[in-house]
């Protein structure tokens, strides 16, 4: 069994500005387990533990779902938290641009994976990059203030042209993600 999820990647040009943003948020001293910029992605579907033999079928379903897709233009924009900025548990960097098209892709994937035994997600899809998860209340008010200050944070647009199935190995130092299947839906 392997722990897996389906995602789209962010460009390497995002790593340095996101690292800078994280440094500013870390300076609040908030009790947060921060995500490394190089591990960030936009999750389309968390699959959990699956039989490794399903990877080929997953790739086929992704290819079906992306058959008529054109590149999706997105950009990182704004900071916030789930379930709300007043009660943060997950700190995120927002995604804007053609999020409707990304949402349609995500919905197609949800539907196409039902025959493989994956129940559809009950929560509505909200495209975002997870920056960190709160571990306690230390520094929470400073963090909330910093997130509000960063509501106008914005990065250059990028194009999504592929969907990736990742293996997630949990380590004491954090999760390690390995791409095990890539499906390109737009020519370079």
C-alpha cells in the first residue's frame, strides 16, 4: 500500500518568494508546522493508502479527465486560513486566475475515480497552497495580523499543463513527495 494524492505543481520561480513569505510569517513566533516551499502543490484529490497496482488506472482516469483540457492560467494571491482567519488551523496562500476551469478539472477527476472505489470529497474544492498547520495557540494573534497584512501578496501567473499522482512517505522531518505518474494535457 502506498499513500497517494493527485495534484498540480507550482513553478520553481515561486519557491524563493514563498520562502520569503514564510520567513515573515515564521517571525510571528506562531506555533505552526510550516511546509517547505519545494513540497507545495495544489491538491486536487487526496487518495490515502492505495494498492500500487492502481497507479496505471489512476493515470488512465486522469488522461480521460484531461483529454480536452487547455492550459489553465493561475497565480498565487492573498493569504488566509481554514476554517477562518479568526480561527486559523491551516494557513494558506490563495490561488486565483482560471480557478473555475481548475475546479471543473477537479470535479471531472472526482467523478472519474468513483469506479476505482474513491468516494467524492464532501467539502467544496478550494484551490490553495498549504503554508502550514497550527500546533497550538502561541503567537496566534500575531499570525492573524501578519496574514491580514499579506492579503495583497501576489505572484506572477503560471500555466498548469499536467496533473501528477504523488506518493507521500511520512518521515519525522515531514512528508516526502515522489511523483509516480504524470499526465500532460497540453503540448509544450
